[in-house]
């Protein structure tokens, strides 16, 4: 299994390379001259020329890419156009916030979705099942930014329990930090929970119909053992797929939630970079997103191995 | 074996959680001002005098981009704590000695001689001398660097050292705004030039200790500061909190002691809070305005432009767009300026009938359609445009609004790709010449609004401005500026609406903070009363 | 809260078992099944009601949505202003009514474009296979890796702001889902006997595709369309919320929420009603989609 993982990791490199080329081209498709944007309205022609040279924008596109690639391979992903700070450090500073939010949201989602989904599958047509359907429908229809606003209205303004936005330093104010994490994580987690519950329910219903479950029951296995050892284990595979996909989404930054709660994550950084045509930052940022997806994909695939002994990797 | 496999994902998860919990380590800030909570009754400011010590935590909004003082990037109002110039803007709107203890202008107005104080040290220990000032002037004149400050030294030719503490700065033409330039000529040591963007070295009361971009900036007291007793604070921490609501929450919770940039909608609410003091920078420099491109139809017609002026209801705009908190204006100078043309005050009134009549006279009895480029996707520029749009609709002018993100807005502005904009303009200068030199709306050169030498009234306009900028007679200049503003109003392409003011809020225990007309933040005399 | 085009996992598998006969009786049976489906009917009613309101909005709105009543800013909901007023004194209820037209037009037009483009590509990819299939599907897979909102933001950055570019951006984001769905269905149908027979008779590719395969794909397409319109409405609202959608003073629900968020202490209703409107419309479409899916599911139909 280790060899499989290594092989997958090795395959990531050429994929990343291709992606970097594609992203580089697309980014330069976006109209707008970063030098002009950053120079501002009072810039003279000389100032503009100086900035253009500084950003390397006066050289042909392929040369810009090759320079970038050469630097990237040594770990230097360039400097942000806006504040000249090393790009990888800018992203690295934001990753903990996004990671933390993703994990908290996933945690909330799992503890809501699993009981709900399992029960709904075991008692189809019951109240629980109806609730889970309603929950799924509602969470699809309620926009994330509205749920966020409602949470702020209630928990920040009405009850004054939680801060409406921001992310205090954990080292300085650990309690405040956790308090600030709750609403954004809830917003993302509830949406994810509904989806997960649905998938889990569907997957379990599918499995419950299968022959080997009937066999297990016929063998006289206790119902609980049947559920856990056979049904759940197999139902989890599609669920893990979905979870993996969603986590990838979360890692690339939940843009809306980060916006509403002023959560300093990667998502907001991406939007800012697009707005400012900060090519250097954007290039590295997109690569990070793709890399995150690939890693999650790999982790998801590896996790299958735990649940389905039939899946074996050489 | 099966058990072990199960552990792996859990271990990964635990590790990831640990990583997430360890946010970039911030140095423990000693003596952060504790939250004052709600006191029983607001105490009068205890006049026990400045106490040394303490840490001040502020948020200015966005993070710093560069510390090079010759650029006006984010937080350009935070240069004074680190850097200093030979003179500074005084409280009464003039200039007062700072690093220089006196100065004089030559009779022909082409040389300004500065007499520097002795014993002023840079943060790196070296003493400041005339050589440093000469080099500073050289630096700002370097066109290739693209400094924003260079705009204020366009007529400067260089500086000459007269002796160790005397410098003469030479100009090719009389420039009345020369002192404005010198007030921003921050002196830095030549040896620190390369790294000034991230490691600023100046003569100011605070030195940079640490900058973690996106997280915080820490300044510490400069022990060899040239002014005795100052600064009182031991430490200053600046945290970037771009979201205004977030900033306010932090202020109210006590995790910061002061913030810049209070949304006008929240100003009244914040003023009610007991331990918070709200203040604003004085009006008179920058103003909101609607500005027309006179090369675009129908704004090439003077009557149409005048009609647009008559359709501006400043009271309603103040009420709806600025929550009643703004200082409206019709003239590009504030009453505090000596060039204020009081007799031009009522030049335009809000008169829709007159506007409609003018349009008919101009040949547009049924109005016309146009688009307004808005500075920013949201904010006061958009709000005031929405109110204006409604009034214009009543005289038949259908104006579509195009809110544009800043990065795309400025290139369009510079390229004159618009018919009319909702903009903020005005270059901060003490001398009235700044309006016609720095402000994009009104200067006769590098003008984005279509004013070129072919315009009929241009020669007269330019002549007035040139004469006023080279004259040394204040009375004469006042009359000249009066006539220039009159032309500005008659031609009507720039419609000043309200003064742009920096609103800031401080906890009541923060004493002695000073801001000047330029909006610069002076922390020299700041002390904490608890 | 999903701004991505998505379907339940087994929708595709269900369609593969669809009996392929004339459209007629299938439609009638499907309609009957839909009418009996409780939540589907609720969805249908809600959607149609909102559509009706959208069409009649200019006539029934009590005030001009752009008209500013300066002395009445931030009025709470009352008899005069059913949902209160905003920062300019404009009636929020009227704005929400007119705003529904924006949601509907963006939702319907963008998905119409996405359907046409996606189905065409999917049909070609599925039927002809080869390099076209590989290239386009890989490309779409890559697109689907990104969150829809991020894609839309980048597309809007390239195309520039404006109401039509928003429609285009939302359409482009939804094309991959339609293409993949169509392709999967085509791949399944392609191997069926009746197709073999038609081919043996010498029918041209386009005839086979459009006259035989497409009608049998249409029921899953219909479900996907409904769900996609729902997520298109959400995406438009999200983009407007970020300031990238139809520009003010147009009363887009998303931008109303965005402004309302800044005034929550002053005017909480400003943050409630626009969101309620979005939820209602999307919920209606979602339930309708659910109902359609169940109604068209061959497993539920008592067919031979």
C-alpha cells in the first residue's frame, strides 16, 4: 500500500506541471494590467514602466513562465505584486485558518449526519426519515450567506454570545478564538451534514438490499453487528467519496463564509488576488488548491482500503 | 494489525488539528490595555499628566504594503511614528519647524534654506546631517523609482549642502507648494535605502521591531529620540483587520485600543458607547465629487454640465448616503483655507426646473442616457450615485451605474474610459495650489477628464493657475484662485459633493493622539490613563 | 447552500434501466405520478406561484422599487411598507417582487444555454467517443474540481461585469454536469438493441442521436434542469452578494442581503426577507425536481 501511495505521489508531479501551465495561461487571459492597477492614478509613465519591469511583465509570456517554473522548483513562488511579500508565506499564513474551519465544519457535519443518515435508512418513511429529507431540502435551499446572517443576528446581536466576525489569535485569546470559529463552522457544517446524511441514507438503503446482508441476518447475526460490520462499512465508500470532494472544496476556502465572517482564509485571498490581478499570488494559490484536491483524493482512495478489503493496492 | 491501520487516519487528523490550532505564533504582548468594561459613570479626563509606559494596539484597516515613505500605499497616514521631515503641518493649518529649527525662502522664491537641529539620531544610531537631506532630495528626484512623492518635487532641481546642518533646496520655478513637499520629505539614512520597504529606519519616536504581514506590526520606543520625554508609550502594535465590522467588534471587546475607518452608518452608534471617543480628521483636503469627461457627449456641452450641477441635492445625499454625518460642500476649498472664495458659495442650488430648462436649451429636451463609472463595488461613491441617479431620472437623464472594483477602476479612470464618474479627489496640501497641481479633477495637466489645450477656456484657466503658483503675494494669489475656481464652476465638469474625512475611534483611556490636516497619525504625545 | 450542480447518486443508474418506448404514455403516467407526489406538488405550486408573481411584479408592486422615500429610511415592516424600507427609504417588498424577475431570468436563461451546450457536447462525446470524448471529459473533470463560485468569479473577471456576463458565467459553470449526464445516458443507450437495429437499417448518426437517443434521455435531463435552475438561482445570489452580479440599483436578492448585512443592528428585517425569498424559490424548485425524479423513476412505475 505504501508503494501505491508513493506511486500516486509521483504521478502528482507531472499533473501539477500541466496544471501550472494551464493556470498560467488562463490567468494571463484575465484582462487588466497589474502594473497599471498597482501604480495607481497618479503614476507617471516612468513609474509605470518601472513597475512593469519589476513584475517582469515586459518579457514574453513563455519566458515569464519559464522564469516562474525555475524559481518554483527551488521553492520560490515569487512575490506578491501588491505588497512584495513572498507568496508562499502569504498562503501559508492563511492555510491554518482555512484548515481549521474545514476540520471544524467536517466534524460538525459528521456528528449530525451519521446518526441522522443511519436512522433514516433503518427506518424509512418514519419521522426521522422525513426530518432528514426536510433537512436536506432546507440546507440546499438556504443560501450559506443567509444562514450566516441569521446566525449573526441571533447569536451575536440578540444573545451577544458570539462575535459576529473576525478570528482572534489563538495564542492571545483562546476562548475568543474558539467562539469566533463556531458560527462559520456551523454554517459550513450544517450544509455538509445535510448532504452527507442524504448520501449515507441512499448508500445504506442500497446496501441493505444486497444479498450478503440477507445472508448475515440469516446466519443469525445480531442486528447491530449486521449494521456496523456489513452495511455501514460498505455504505461508507460513496460517503467517503463525497466527503473527500467536499473537503477539497473546503480547503480551497469557503469563499462566501470567509467573506461574511471576515475569516482570514485562503478563499478570501484568492478573491483578492483575482481582483488585484496579482498573477504571482494567483498562480501559487490555484496550484495550492489543486494540490489540496490531489492530496485529499489520495487520502480518500487510501481510506477505501480500510473499509473494503476487496480493494487492494499493490 | 487491523487496529493499527485504523489509527493512521486518526493520527493524521490529530496532527492536522494541532497544526490548525497553532496559528502563527504572535509574541506575547506585555501590558496590553485591558478591556475597560462599562464604568459606573464616565470619568472626566484625569489631568494628572502623561504617564510613561504601556502598549497601544491599533487597527488601520488593511495591512501595510511597503514602509517606504515616498510611496502612498496602504496606511500612508502612519508614517509619522517612524519617519520625520524637516517641517510639519501645524495645528492651525500652516507649517511649523520639526527636524529643521527654522527655514527661509529666498527673495526670488527659488531656494528654500533649512537649518537643521543638531543631535537628531536615526534608529541605527547615526546622527542626521545636511548630507542626509541632500541625499533625500536626490532620492525623490529619481524618476525611475516612481515615488508618489516625486509629484511634489517636479520643479525641484536639487539640494546643496551649505554646512553640516544647513541645506538649500533649489527650484527652477517658484513653487508655492514647495513647503508641502518638504513637509513630506521624510529623511532616511542612505545605508538603509535598500531595505526600507520592509525594514524602515527613520528618526521618529518608534522603531520597527517586527512585521508579520497579515498578522501584526510591532513598534518599540526609540530610546534616543530627539524630543525629550517623548514618546510615552513603550510599544505600539498595529493589527490589520480589513473588515470594518470586525474592527469595531475588536474595539468594543477591548482587544484593540483604537481603529481608523468607522463606517458612517455606525458612527452615531459608536459615539454612544461610554468608553469610546469618536473623532475625525478635519475637512478641507479630499472631497467626493461627480466629475464629467468633457470629451464625451453630451458632456461636451457646457449647458448640459451646468444642468447636471443643478440636479445635485446635497441635503438628500447627506441624509441618505452619508447618514447625515458628512460635511457637504459645493466649493473645492474649505472655509478654513485662506483661498476660500466666499462669494461663490451659492453658485449652484438644487433646482430641477432650472436643470430641465438648461437641458432643453442645450438641445436635449427629453434628456439623454449615460453611464456613471463608480469607484468601488460598494461604499459611499455608490451610495451617493444612487441618490443622484434618482434625481436625474426626474429631468429625463437615464444614468446607468457601473460599480467597478478598484483595480479595474483606476486604469479606466486614467484612460478616460468613462462619461462621468463618482470619485474622490483632492490632494492634501496646505497651500491652495495643491488643488490645481495634485487633484486629478482640476489640474490642467495629465487630466483624465478631457481638458486639453484645445479647449477654448483652457489658456485662461492655465494662465491663472500658473500665475498663482509662482506669485509670492498672498492677496494676489487669492484673487487668482478665486477666478480659477469661478471658471471651474462655470464650466461645471467637477461637482464637489462632500468632504472625505477619516473617522477614527479610540478607547477613552488613550490620551494625546494628534492627527493633522493630512490625516497623519502622530503618536508622540500619546499616553494611556490606565 | 450548494452552489454546485449536483444530483443524487443513483439518478444516473436509474435512467439506465428506463424502458424505451413511445414518449406518450410515459409522459402521461409520469404526470400522474407527479400529481400524486406530495412534496413534488408543493414544489410545483410554489414555483408556479413565484413565477406568476415575477411576471406580474411590475403591476402588483405597491411602490416603484427605485423610488427613495428619504424621510422613511430603515422603517420596520408595517402596513405602509410590508417588509420595511432600506437605507434609501425604498420599499423592500416591492424590491423583492421585482428582484424575482432577476432570479428567474438568470436562472432560466443560463440553464437553457447550459442545457443546449452541455447536451450537444455530451451527445457527441458519448456517441462518437474517441479523442473528443477524452479531451472534453477530462477538461470538464478539471473544471468540476473547482468550487462553482470560484469558477464563476474567474469567468466574470475575464468577461467583465454586467447582467449578461453573469448569465454566461452561470451557464458555463453548469455545462459540465449536463454534458456528463447526457454522455452517460448515451453510452448506455448506444448499446441497446433498438439502436443496433436502427443502425443496421442505415440511419445516419444524427438521426439516431436526435430521434432515438435524445428522447430517452429527456426525463433525466428534465430533473437535472430543475435542480440546475435551483442552483443557478443560488449562484447568482451568491455572486450578487459578493458584488459581482447585476449592478445596483437593480434589486437582486443577493445584493440586498449583502447591503442588509452591514445594517443588521439598525434593520434586521433587511437581512431576513431577501434570504427568505431566495430560500422559498430554491426550495420550490428543489422539491419539484425531487418530485420529477421520483415520478420518472421506472422502479416506481407499474409498467410492464
